[in-house]
C-alpha cells in the first residue's frame, strides 16, 4: 500500500441483502484501490452495485443488508470493518465524506442549511456554536453560494437544485476529508449546472488534495474528470483501466457497449446503439460470465466464470476474449462527449 500511496484498499468486498425472493448479492467479491489525491470513476447501469459499494465503504449498510465475512476495507492503515461504532462515526464526515445524488432527500427540511453544515463541524470538533456557524458560512461561500451569510439561514426548499447540491458539497468538505465519495452528484441537475458542479468538485479536489470516488452512469463525466475508471456489472468489477486506456482500447464487451451508447459529436445524426436485455437479478446471478446472455461475442468458455485478467499497465478485464484475441480486440478510438 505504501508504494502506491494507497488511501483506500477494498479487498474481496461482498455485500448482500435478504429479500423475499432470496439473498441479493449486490456486491460480489469486489477489490480495488484508490490512491491519495486521485479521482476514480465507477460506472455501470443501475443495479450493478455502484452505490452499494460506496455505502459499504462508509459502513452504512443497514439490516436486512450486511457486509459478509472475508471482506476488508483498509483506510489509512485500518480495516474499517473492525472499528467500533464510535470509531466509524469519527471516520464518517471527518476522513471520508459522501455527496448523495438527491439533495432534497439528503438534506433535513426542518433545519436551515447553515445549521446542517455547522452541525458537521460541531460533531467532529470542540468548536462553539458561533465558531461552527462561521465555518459553515465560509464553506458555503467557498462552494459558490451567493450571499452565504443570508443563504445559510434558508431552508432546503427555498434553494434551487444547484444550490442544494452545493450545500451538500459544503457539508461533505467542511472537515476537509481525505476521501470524498460522490454518488451521481449531477444526475438531478440541468446540463449547465452539471458543468458548474463538476468544475467545482475538480477545483476543491485540487485545493484540498483529497481523493474522490466518483460514481456515475455517465462516461462523459468520467472522461472529463477521472484519472482511472472501474466498470461494474452485476455486482462485479468487469474492467479497470486508466481513463485514456479504457476509452481508446476497451477490452470488455460491456464496456464497449456502454461506449457505443454514448453520444458523440461525429455521429450526432445517428441513432445511439443499445445493449440488449437487462441486468440480471442479484438474487439469481447467472452461472459463468454474468454478461453472457447480453453479449454478441459469447462463446463456449463463457459458461465458466472468468477471472479479472491482468492485461498489463494497470488494465484488467473480466473476459475470456482478452486471452484469445488480445491483439485484435475491438476498440473505441475517441473519448465520449458530455451533453
């Protein structure tokens, strides 16, 4: 871990939920690292395990969900799964913070936004109410909220969607955490505001030197801000690579399908391609390759579960085709553009 300056090491993470239809294995043996100061993008369709992975890191999986034995979450030299409740509460918000995708449900409607940012300070420090309020106003100002001293006394419903998202960012970053988890931080916003929020997150990441786990379904966002990408499907990591490598030479059929489904300026008049079928149920993952039933390239070995093969240069892919067609694997020659 020290050689790579690794901040977070997720090892064999398995998170499951008990349902009326059986056990849903939302995250199934997932491993990855996040280095200090880097932005890691995690992409995939809804239901692939992205958010469950993030909530697991913060140990916010409540019954009937559970993180299974054998999982490890190494953060700053400690396994988060071994910490008692008081210790993990000190990590949440102080060393690891999260921005949720829907600010209206993430913010408490009966407290002012200033009180909610100040509360984070008071929970994690010995600051007085006056000191915590001053820090909250300063943070609201830093995230670009106009007239922060006045807006701090507003309630969430009195702010626009873009301003509410900035409040969530202020809450997450007021303690200057080492790791920020941003779960679809721009999904509910219009395109112009999305660009502003992404620019703000990049500015604050550089300013604070923090690492960011950016969860999104938008590959254009990943292309714009991340250094490294993990593609998840059916509870597993199916591909991992540096951003340029992933977009120039995707090696898993699912990744190529996601890229073909992205809008590109060079084919604006063409219809977008889709990936046939749907993500299988987490209560009944198929045997063998979980993407096999949706994959046009499936062949006999896909009846067995593929490993996450190391392709060199930090590129890994969970596909048997990487072992038989490495020299001729299809590629996507350009980065996707955001809309």
